[in-house]
């Protein structure tokens, strides 16, 4: 269905310029073409901002739409739709967006998560590498990649389509507990059938980096100014990444929440991708309380682009406030 819609969109995109030239003002497009408007393409998706002496570049990986049914496991769909409507989001399906931060510290070039990686032509995701280049950065210059957890949308960009390293000169830093879980053969054999491919996928993504993967415990530093902090629940070793230069702080929360309009506003919503819903909720409250109280900046992998801003405490939940966009920062 998704594939068919995409193909129709692509066909319409090719047809559109011809239509524009041929149709006199006010003319009606034929009904079949009118039903499939061309997707509106955006310019390359990256956004730069400063954090002390560091530069943060938010690299958009694209977005995809998923069914809303079942997305929140512990609330009726009407309640989920009401919450989305409060943020003026569509209520018939959910758009999941993906954005990975890149930190330039002056000494190191550090990518936080990698996006969906190589994709078939026409895919709406997998754009981190292309946006990295659009921002004037060569993947070969990346010195470190820090991974929050091993779900495909975060690690698949580690490899190119042929399975080789996308970041040939980078050291890969991973949460110790996450590495332990996904490399544990007993855990793999205990896992439900549907989860098995995720274990094989993790092994394939790290394979070209043998000898260059370093495990980090809670609080350990990746490079000066960037450290990991345990935030379990979404996965057994899911971690957030704290970036600081002087007094300025940014917390990259990865999947502490999916879209903030859902599980930040309603921390009690248990998202279908959270492996331990109750632990994920407790983590959400703890991490967002700290971010709000310390007024630090926040970036989230599934936040609306440019996916960086602040988090305000509001009632029982939190409101994401995007960073002010400026043409020159
Ligand atoms: Zn994710």
C-alpha cells in the first residue's frame, strides 16, 4: 500500500512540470492526476545551531507514516487522536520523523545515531548521508558515531547498501547494556519470532567496524563534552546522550519519547516500540523533569524537524518548544 502510494507520488512528480506548462490558467487537471498530487519536495534537511563553542547540525533522515491503531498500547484510540488534535496533527495516521544530530566539538566530529541507511529508490527515509554532504561534511571525516540503542532506524545507517562501513574512519560507541542484550544468543533464542531479525540486523550493522566498537557504561564519556546516560525502557540498554560545552547543555533523548506531541504530553502513554512500557514511562518522567528544570536544550530523534528546542513542564506532561529558526546563527 505504502509502496503503491509512493510510486503514484513519483509518477505524479514526473508528470507535474508538463502539466504546469500545458494547462491554461484555471484549467482542471484530469481527475486521475488530480487525485494524486505530487509530494512537495523540500530543500536538503539540515539545521545548524551553536552550543557554547560546539556546532550542532541536525540531519534530517526523512519521515514515514504508520497506522495509528495500536501505536499507544494502554489508551483508547480516541484518546490518542484527541492528544494529536491538540497539537494540530492528523488523526487518521501518524507521521514518524527521523533526525540525527551531528556535534562538531572543534576536535571531533561526532554523529549521534545514523538513521535508516541505504534504501530503495523513492524511499521517504534514509537521507542522513545526503544531508550530511549537503551540509558540506564528508562521511569519511566523522571521527565517532555514538549509538543510543540498536533499533534499525538508529543503526542501519552504519552501513552502505553493500554492507561496508558508511563511516570508514569512525570509532563506534555503544551503550554497554544494549550491546550485551543484542549480542546475547540466549536472549535471541528467547525472543519472540518477530524480534529475531533485529538481532541479526544488529550483528550485520556492526560487522564492518570490528575492533572499532567501544562499549560505554552509564555516565561514561565518548569524547570530551559528550557522555552517555542510561535511560532504559524503550530497549534494555537505551541511553540518552548529554552534550555540554561550558554552561551550555543539550540532551539528545533518542527514543525517550517517540513524537513529543504524544508521549511527552502524555508520559503515561505506552508506545508500541517501548520494550518495557512501565520502565520507559519512569525514564521519560525522570529525563524530561531534569531537562525542564535545568532549562537545557533537547534534541529527539523523532521530534519534528529541526528536532531541537526546549522542554517545558506542563500539567502532568511536557511541551516541546522548538528552537527559533534563524537564517544566520
Ligand atoms: Zn527510533
